[in-house]
C-alpha cells in the first residue's frame, strides 16, 4: 500500500535522493564552518534546502486525503506516539492531533468507548471477556474537510485550507478565540497551552512538501492508515477507495471530510 | 467526567467570561429597546427611565468587549478582526456590529438628547467644568427652537435605526452560537430570537432595578405609573421569551435526534440547578406569577390589590429573579454547550475558579464595572427630570 521509504507513491516531482541530501548537507557544513559562523550552523544548512524544495513542490498538483482501514488497526498507539514526536504536540496528555478509540460492544447492545491518554500507550486488556459481542479500534484525526467549519468561522482567516487540501493554522496570526475548536464536529482541535493558538493535525505538511507521508502513516505497523491523492492518481489511497466501501464521519453535517474509513461501525461518531 | 469524551475535550473552551459576554450585550440591547418604547412608540409612562436606559446601555456596552479580550489567547492581535476579517465568519462581524452600535447609534442618540442640557450646563458653569461641557457639545451651542426641533427629530430617527441595530447586536450574538452545526445544543434557528427576547427581558428588569434604587437613594418618590408600565412590559417580554424557550425545548424533544439522549442526561444532572431551578422556576415561573398577580399586564390594577410599597417590593423581587434567570440562560447556553462530548457519549464538568483571569473574582469585577461607569455617567449627564420640580436643589434654592 505504501512505498517502503515512506514517500508518497506517485507524488511528483520526486525530491532529491537521500544521498544527494547528505552530500549537500556536507558541503553546506563545510562552507559554514569555513565561514566561521558556527552559531548559524543549522540555519545555514536549512535555508538553501528549504528554498530548493519550495521551487520544486507545486501545491496545485496535489489534493491529499487519508484512508483508515478499521479492520487493520490493532490499537498499538504508535501513530499517536509518532505524531507527538514529529509535531509540536503539547506535553499534556489531553491534547492530541490524532488519537485511537477503542469500542467494546456488548451482546446486550451496550457500547463502551475509551481512549486512555489518546491511546498513545496502547490499551489495557478488557476487564471481562464475557458478554462482548465485538471490539475494534478507530484511529481519529483532523478530517481536513473540504467544507471545513473551522475555516468558515475563523474571524481573522488564520485557519485556512491549502491548495493541496490540507487545513492549517497560521500561528502568527491566530488570535486564540477558540471559535474553530467549537465549530469542529470531530474534536480535532485544541488550544496550544504554550503558544495560545489553535493546534491540530497538519497531515505533517512539512513532510508532504518533501514528498514524505505523514508520520502516523509511516509508522503504522499494519498499514491501517493509507495516505495519498484523493482523486486522479493511481496512489494507494485511490486504490483503497476503489476496493473498499468507504464512509466518512458525521456525513450529515456536510463538512465533506477527506479521511475515509473502511469497515466503519455505525456506533462510531 | 462520565462516559466517553474526545481527548481534546478535557478542557472547556469558553469559560465564565464568555457567559458574561452575551449577558452584558443582552442588557445593552434590552435597555436600549426599553428607551425606544418612549421615543418611538410613545409609551409616555416610562419617560422617567428614558435617559437612564440610554446611559445604562452605554455603561454596559463599554464593558461588553472586556470579557472577550481577557479570554483571547492573543488579545494583542485582536485588531486583526477589523483589519483582515474573514467575511465568511460570523464572529468577524463582531467588531463592525459593535462599532456601529456604539458610534452610530448610542453615542449619537445620547448626544442629541443631551445637547440642549449640555449647552445649558456649559453656560451655567465656569472653569474646567465649563470647558468640559463645551467639549461635549462639540461646539454646537445653538439652542434656538429650530435647532432643538432638529435635535428631537434626529434623536427619533436614530432610535428608529437603533431598534433594528439593537436587534442586530444581540441577535447576532445568538447567531454566533446558533450557527455552530457541530454542537446540537447550540445549533438552532431560534437561538438569535431567544437571545433577543431574553435580552429585552433582562434590559427591562435591569432598568427597573436601577430606576427604583436610584430614586430611593435620591429620596424621591417612585413614579408608580412608570413602574407598573415597566412591570407590565417585563411580563409581556417574559411570556414571549418563555414561549420561545418552551418551543425550542418541545421541538428538540419531539424531533428526538441522536443527541437527545446525552442532552437529556445533561439537563437532568449537570444543568439541573441552573436550568430547571434557576432559569425556569426562579427566573421565569415565579416572576411570571408575581407579575401576573400584581402588575397591570392582564388586568387593570392587577388581580391582587396591594399597597404601592408592597407592589414595589414585588416588582423589585421579580426583576432581581429575572436577572438571575437570564444569567442562567447565558450560562446554560455557553457552558451547557460544552458539558457534553461531541461524540455524544459522555459528559464533562466545569469548575469555576476563584482567582485567575477567567475566575469568579474577575467576573464579579466586570459585572460591577458597568455600575461604576454608570455612576460616573450619571454624575456627568444627570438623567433625572424630577430634580428641579420635586426637590430643593442648591441651584434652584
């Protein structure tokens, strides 16, 4: 489903090879050290790289979404962990860009849902084996809706949708009114306790522009998360959507989510 | 916590300060609409409260933005809402609606109404005071009959513009909540209308209390005709408000959408005191009964004959109860809308903190501040019409 090196299959143009990067980094380092600007070391390395990628990445050529195969999720929580490491997710356990929910449906129809610490450490064993009809895990994250209510309500336009279909927050612009958090039907947003601006999943946008898939997708051991172009390309996501009956969360709200679930139970909200 | 809530829902987003915001703007809109009763609809009985209502509206409007500012993550960026508003956002319009109401409606109406008096105060006083009142007249010191007539007609027109503006100011606050489709407790087309009528209720009740207290502390006689008229309008507004709330409730109950279960749980547990006891029973039903019996709303002179002093006490009690009720309405909307998870599977809790920027102390301060401002406004622009007539004032004496 996914390329071995974590790249987005079919994404073009392909970024420089890892080897080239190393070489370029090395040259930059040599130049910088020779220049005697040791404190600027890292900056000097990063700036030319970023500039090189900006010219190569064309947002208009992409439109991203994610697929989630509920049957494949084992609730290990590695995705949540990877997200926390990769992104600036606040240390408090109750704020998270992505989380995993466990559903335990009893034979009598009762539904118990939990997500201890967003599922980052996996799940404790179920207390009673008897009386359980079925259990399953559901990974959740920002749905990067096409008709995103958060984008609609932001009073200053700090929350916006990129051309390639990713909903982002401009942290230098957000006034911290929290209206977007109220407007999100999926609980995908929070107010960053240190930055005092809205925080959320970015689909690891910093990785996307380098041709990499989001961290949660890359680490998933079972391939439960599938990333790629929503339409028009033979990517794993397109294949996933073709061979599965997919549905989105809370479709009646007409937010047009771009996270598509296969094998989703009706109890999931 | 009870049941399941999304991980990011552990923190309540909008706290006590945001409860204060619709409460205060409601008082502004309500007080203004009461003032317009006299001006546009010629309800002459409430004339003694006309200027008091306008000053009350102004005092509260000046404070209305403070709870919002205090609550922002980056208050220093709040001006962006004026500079680069997102035209699709309901909240982005706030700055403009607020500015329109303050600059175009309230200040201008007060200015036209007080201009002749300000000219008189300017002419009668000396020193700094003289220059202060001159500055307030903006140099327009013509008090000829023609210009006074113009003042009157301009004030009337501004009131006519002001009524829809007051509706806009507060209906808009209701829209901010009512348009959030993600939240079944808020998402209702009735929300702006309910907000509006509860605003009228709270405005009338507030002015009634302020009128009674200020008259008593100035050792003047309370104008019973005025008070009874206020009580009568309070009753009518309360009836409409209650009917709308009941309609909203019945509609939800009858439709029984998927959220009905969790909302019922919330009403029976988390909101029982604030909704059933404070809002419905104490804030609505008891005042309705009291006013129905003693005010001239249903029968001239009321069903129960009572001494004026007793009636005053009953009206005052009703108005105070109504204030508690309206504050509870705001609480139940703002806090209630955040006590259940959008997964519709669990309830969370909200604990009011005592200190801190979002705490009880700041809230009380922000509630008292308008009264301090009103006190200053009343000193600068005395709204009383009975000073010369019924009391020996040093100037006249």
